[in-house]
C-alpha cells in the first residue's frame, strides 16, 4: 500500500491516485504514540484530536478543507453535516483517480445519445466514440457479458463489464464471482472493436463503511466489546466514511465538451468486429495491472 500510494501520488506513468486518510478522535481519549506514528508513516494520514460536542461545525470545515486540498479540489464537500456529538473515533478516507487513456477519444466525435437507467428512465448523455480500435476483450455468452480492457498510460486499465441485456446488471452482479473476473481477464484477447461508445461522465460515491462492514458480518468491530487496546484506551469506532470520485473523459482527465449531435447505434464503418455500446448499466474496475490490484470497483446504474 505504501509503495503503491507513493508511486501513484507522484503521478508516474500518466496516472494519479490521490488517497487521503484522516483519523479523528475524542480529545478525552488520547491515542497511543506508537499507533499515531504508524498511521502517519504507513498511510500518510492526518491525525487530530477533537471536541465533537462543541466544535462540530469547525471540525466539518477543517475536514472539508483538508480533503479538498489533498484531492486537488476534486472532492469539495467530504462532510455535508457535522459528525455526531457523541463521536469517539472516526476513520475518513477519500480517493480520486485520474489517468490518461493510452488511446484517447477525439472530442470531435463525442455525440449526444440516450442512456437507459436501471429504473427504466432514460438520460441524455455525451458519448465518447472510437471506431476500428484494437483492444483486449472477451465475450462470455454463458454469463451474457462483454468484457473489454481500456488501458491508461502506464500500469492502469479500466476493465469494463457490459451485460448483453439492458436489464442484465442485477443478474450479472448476483452470479459474478472473483473467479469469473479472473477468468475474464485471462481469457481476453486482442481484436478489433468496430464501434466503441462510452459515456463521458463523473462517478461520485459515498459509502458508510461502518454499515457496510456490519452487513458483511463484522458486527463486533464497532461495538464497545471490540479490543482496540493497541490503539488507545476506551477506543470505539463511531464512524468510518469513504468517498470517491473518478472521471471518464476523452483524454482520460479533463476534456472539453463535445458536440450535441445524436449518436446512433450502428458503427460508422463496415469493418467487422465487436461492438461495445455502453448505453445501459454496467460495472467497471480500475486495475493496477503491474501489481494485479483493483484500485476501484464500481457500477453505473443511472446517469
């Protein structure tokens, strides 16, 4: 983690992964120096004591300023409301990914089109387009999904998983396993993509890690019975919040707006190959290919 974060934050090879960690604890329950030194050294985390009972608004302002600064302005409001006054120990994490496509999309080809949301409504979006491009991909007819790797400059790639059916995302998620993903990655081969259409978008997420981990069975981690004696006395995790932002745009980072012409469903060339038209809900993985690490995993259900 330490080496990966250091290399990413330097922006090596055209990618940047801004991982921001912050630990807040009640000033009445100080943390052990050894733990603070470890967190600062290994996770480059800001560690602050706080009075959540009286300084809630000021704590929120400081957290938001810190996250805004560390993510270069890409996450503006990490907290929308003050943390509860009875907070004892809070873990905060933000992540921003930026990368340059190895094969960029021309903004001149960006066109407006319809995206069918999971709730059956439709949204107008801008579609980035490429024709007759060579990409690693795999069509799994048994799982009814097409998988394509869109590489960034350097070590990272986006692995896009598009269900064959407009309403197939829920079924795909329910039956998809880690071994399926590994099989898709190993089964991909380079071939012609006759037409590729990908929405230009920004994905933002906020996850209550405390509730998520409880749902996964880690219920005792957050109770008073949890043993955190190695961290400090009377430590009880009150909040664990993760927020992320990732942009998909023509050059992979920030790009100008495209035209407003309508995008059709057919490729502009008669050359044979696979069509990947991302016009309904899908999943993606941002993957560090050198180390085999998934940096981000997400699903887009609505635009």
